[in-house]
């Protein structure tokens, strides 16, 4: 059973409006440019026979206490992986050594067996991973980046404050967009600040004019489909909800673990075991805490419940 076109349009608009709420920066024009990206990305996965989805995540904060990846991106990765696995879709998580502990901790909390690929920060390690993924017996059909930094206008990856992250970040953007090479998988970028993989499809002036330090940090890495959200985790939530909306016959499986209780479980794994951090600013190092983008778990639970109510009637 599938929705008719008018119902589908209303549901997708509701999903995008919900996940695209501003929570600290003005993403209105970014969101408007990417309109329809949630549905296009969801349809691409759900209409592919035997999909194998890779998810790239991990945004490392060197000056946090302790140095760790931030909480955003991790929960969205876990929910998306849990839903896909429960629906019988293979998932491979991909990150780098600085983010390894948190991503590994997350993988242990996800119901189902997920594959895990961790690389060093060197570009040659990423190229070797790329070769391995393209030559695998079950190659990827889709690759999703959730809150993963990409090179800015100077060719270097930057935090939102403009700090150079080259020394602590593997160039996993090379799995999405590389001069002289075209990825054999469909690429999807999910972000909230303009400096993430996938944002390279935006006109540069949008990020430059609307986001602090945008002229420097605006991502150059493109993706086939872009999802812009107020919090990157919410973009992943929206993608999962959109897949369920497109396929009501598989919605129960896709959304079985998409609950506030599981959201807390995923965040606890990332924070308590993985030491993921939040609320990191130039004048205040981030610390492990149960929040994402300075929003408490209850705020994210509201988004999950609202998305479930849109899809499940």
C-alpha cells in the first residue's frame, strides 16, 4: 500500500517543516533550496532493490574536555541504522580514529548487526577504504553523511567558528565528491550549519550571507540529495520518517525503535561510554552531557513523537 500523491506531498511537507525549525541559526534559505530533499533521498533508498546503506558520522572537537566528537549526528545515525536494519537493509557505519570510541559505543547500542569501518585521518587511508567499498561483494548503494564536516572555501574543514580541523579529521568527503572520480553509490548529505558534507550543492552566497563565518566554512562537497535541518540528528529522523511514509507496509519495521526511550539509550551510549560532548564554544570547552546542540533530550523526544504522529495514523 502506498500513499496517493496529494497525501504524500502533505506528509513530506510536514516532515520538512518539523525538522527544519530554526534553533539558533537562520537556515531558512538553506532549507528552501533543499526543499524536497527528504523525499528524494527516502525514495531513492526505498526504490532500490536490496539497498546497502553506508552512514558517515563523527564531528570531532579537539578542545573539548575530553577531546571527543559532539553528540549531534550520532543519535541520528543510530536511529537510521536501527530502522534500516530492522527493515532488512544492510548498514555500514563509517568514521575516523578520533571519533572511533563514540561511534563504536553507539554501534553496540543499535539493535541488530551493523558493520563498522574506522580509518585514520590520512587521505591515503580514505582512498584505500574507498577502493575496498567499491570492490566489496555487497557494494554500497547509498552513502549518507550526518553532521560530518567538509572542506570550506580554502580547501580545509572548519568548525562553525572558523577553526581549522585538518589535523583531527579524515577527509571522508572523498567518498562523496572528488575531482576526476564519480561515486558509484547515491550520496545524501544531512547538516544544519553549512559546513557539512552535501552543502556544496547550495549557492555559496546563501551560507556566506546567512551563517557566521560562512564565507570560510561553506562546504564545497556536494551530494545527490541534501537534507537541511535545525539539528542534524533531526534530518536523519526526518529521512527515517519519510521512508516509512513512502512504504506504509514497512513502516512498523522502520519505526520499531524510533522512540524517545531508544533516543535516550543511544545518547547514553555515546556520552557515558563514548564520551561524546556538547555545548562546545570558543570560550568554553564542551563536556560529556545528555544534550544535543544544547537542547535537552526532552526536546528531541518531542520531535520524535511529532514525526511518529505524522507518519502513523
